[in-house]
C-alpha cells in the first residue's frame, strides 16, 4: 500500500504500533519493523542510565536489515518529565528516524529532529492544538479520538480525522483510538487518514512486557469495562474497571485538585502525582499483583486472542484487503 505515511516513513503498510508506557519493548519493535510497519516506544520505558542508548543501537541495527520497516520514539514533552532533556539528546545522537510528541509543546523536538531529517508527528485531540503543532512545523498529526487507550481524546475519529484533513490538507493525519481490525483501518483511510496508530491490540501480544493476567484481561474485557481515571497522571486516562480501580475511585479529590491548580504547588504536585501513578502502573503490570490499574482502550471489545506481533500485523493487513474487497463488491453489485 502507498499513502503519504508509507512514503514519509518508507514503510510497507500505513500502520504505527503505538507507544505504550511499560508495554512497548525491543521485541515488539523488532517485530513491527520486520512486519513492514513502524514500531514506537515511549522514551520513559527506559529510565535507567545508559539503557535507552543500548536499545537504540539494537533498533538501528534491525532497521538497517529491514528496509521496509522503521521505528520512532515517543517523547512526553511536559515540563514534569524529568528525563526529557537527557532522552532527547541521546535520541538525536542516535538519529532516531521519527518522533511522536505528546502532552506539551513539541517545539524543541521538531527543531532537533529536523536538523538531521527526522520526522515528528504530534498527538492532537482537537483543531486548536493541531494549529499550534502545524505552526511549529510538525510533519503530521496523530489524531487521538474517543475510546483510545491512554489519554483518549473527547472527539470521535469520524469527525476529528476529516476535520483535520480539511483544515490542514497537506499534513498527514494518522488515526488513533479503537482500531484493532482491518475494517477499522480501511474506515480511517476512507475518512482521509494516511495511516493508523494501534496500541491496545498489541498489549495482547506474546512479546508485550506485561503479566499474563493483564493480557488475559484485554481478551476478556468488553468496551463497557473501560473507564477514565484521573488517579494515574492527573489527566484522564482509560483503564479496565478492575475491583482495585473501583476501590480507589476515578476522580482527584478537592485537595488534589487545589494543589494541581495552585500556581506555587502545581508543578511539584503534578510531578508527584505522575511519579506515584507510574509506580502504581509499574506494580500493576507485574505478575501476581492484585492492585491492578491496567491501561487499555475500548478496542478490547474486538480482541479475542493473544498472538505474536507478526501474526497481529499480518492479520490486520489481510483484513484490510478483505474489507476493501467486500465493500467494492457491494458497491458494484
Ligand atoms: C497501555 C498504554 C500505554 C500508553 N502509553 C502511552 C505513552 O506513554 N505515551 C503516549 O503518547 N501514548 C501512550 N498511549 C496511547 C497510545 O500511544 C495510542 O495513542 C493509543 O493506544 C491508541 O488507541 P488504541 O489503544 O485504542 O489503539 C498508551 C496506550 C496504552 C493502551
């Protein structure tokens, strides 16, 4: 397939394996590259000194042997990310092929990436944020819609994708949220997206670095089991409604809200919330933990099995063609 995304990234099929905190790992990215798509990981998955350097060396080696696959790094560009500067420096040194930015201004990432020809796609949930990223010179938008895993947007992709495409006709739009089948991919391409970004589907993969209990919960959960919580990062995030999630509630209390809005305490309180949230998530993805906060989007409804990343990619490619053939046969009947 050929779309603006496949051409920009020089990949075989217009799909990004979305960056997922604590889930994405080297094995998944290797499989993505071998499958002809783009694999990504959040830089924060590698928090120990020197770890990210080693992973990037290995990924660059795989990339040199897989000409139709690539990889990218997700940078949380918020001031509260303590490793942002360090990670960006290493990524630039190692010439990471592309970046996905989330939660803040992508200005510096765009400047540094463009200095050596790398591309930058910015997570956006509305036209206002997209305008800011466009003005800074981003290479594309990741349109994050309703029901996505992680910090889901408030808008439906059926509206957000064509709205972005109309407002910024020369900037590729990549649809993210709720896509776990070939029919889902085809629908987004029909709406004007140049590709898709798929997260939740890959949690139920043999390579994902999380417990079997989490993977099984992805398979057994239904769309109505997904709720939004402020308890992890302060910003609403989608999780499976486990007994522990119910127990701790979903909203910040008045004191937490006051501390995150107060000019003097805001930065430090938010950092503290994110740090505790990260620790909670870290415990949750380990085997044998019952205090589970499992991040996932509504596409759990469509996921019925744990498979290898290679099989997931092949199945989604095949389903896209099948969906296209079924539709054209119906239209031409
Ligand atoms: C477990 C999990 C962790 C995530 N972590 C991040 C992250 O660290 N950075 C980020 O920009 N997006 C993160 N996301 C969002 C994904 O990159 C992507 O936008 C989303 O998964 C797409 O929706 P889908 O899950 O319905 O496919 C995460 C999503 C999930 C499910």
